[in-house]
């Protein structure tokens, strides 16, 4: 995903068993390499991990109310 993975979308590098298909290759992204999962991120199962991920995504999404409104000039 050359422009990064948008929040909420499944990574294209996951296979059908949810394993990374590019792990340990030169294409493995630096952001993934730098991630150090903690037990609270992973939970006890996939459902808990997805809930934690949703929470992280919600807490870190940009506040679009802070983005200046772009009003097109007329004429
Ligand atoms: S480790 Fe990174 S590249 Fe691999 S599936 Fe997960 S998000 Fe995608």
C-alpha cells in the first residue's frame, strides 16, 4: 500500500489466515517493523484485538474540525 493503509481497511498484505505475506522481506514496511505489540493491544482473541484496534483508531484519528475550511473564490 504505497500511500499507507487507511484506518479501518484490511491490509492488502494479509492472507486468508490473517498472516502477513511480506513479513521478513525487504517490502515489509518500517511502521510494521517498528510496532512492538503489547498484550493490551492483542487481547485474548481476535475479537478483543479488533476492539482494541478500533479504539486506537478512534483515539488517533485527526480532528477534522481543526482543518481550516477551504472556501473557493468566486470570480
Ligand atoms: S504487518 Fe504490516 S504489512 Fe503485514 S499485514 Fe500487517 S499491516 Fe500489512
